[in-house]
């Protein structure tokens, strides 16, 4: 046995305690909601959710692709926000290379946005 073993255990013990407590609280809340919640199943609650349109029998049935275009639009803007915040915070540290890398990233996002616009995903009916 090494002298380092108790130190490593002391370092990871709070993480283990946090995991046990969080799993315990999650299980308690899950079972409490199941026991105390109203159970009134019906056909619409028990049917599978098919991403904005009714479920269909086969994969050969044509469907509108507009839902997927809207989801692509959401991903484009979600990624943009997720990457622009750290970029803006560290702009003075990353220099011109970081600036032009971000401009390339924004250019690719703009191409995706123009594609969405041309396909009519921004037109609501």
C-alpha cells in the first residue's frame, strides 16, 4: 500500500457522496411522483410521439420535411450562441487567428441560414 492511497480517497470521497445523494434524491422524487400523481391514461397519452406529425405505418409514406428544416435552424442558432460566448470572452487573448476562425464559423452558419431561408423554413402557415 502506498501513502498516496488515503489522499486519493479523500479527494474523491466528496464526489462519491454527491453522486450517492443525487441518485437517492432522484429515485425518491421519481417514486413519489409516481405514487402521488394522478394516473389517467388515455389513447393520446399512450400513443408514440412522432416529432410533430401523426404516426404512420410504413417508412414509404411521404411526409413534409419542414419539421426537419426547423430543427436544423434551431441547431444552427444554438451552436452559434454556444460558440460565440466563449469566443467573445477570450477575443483579446486569441488574436487575429481566432478572429478569422470565428468569421469562418459564422460564414458556414450563414450558408446554413440562407439554405433554410431558400427552402422556406422561416415561412409559417
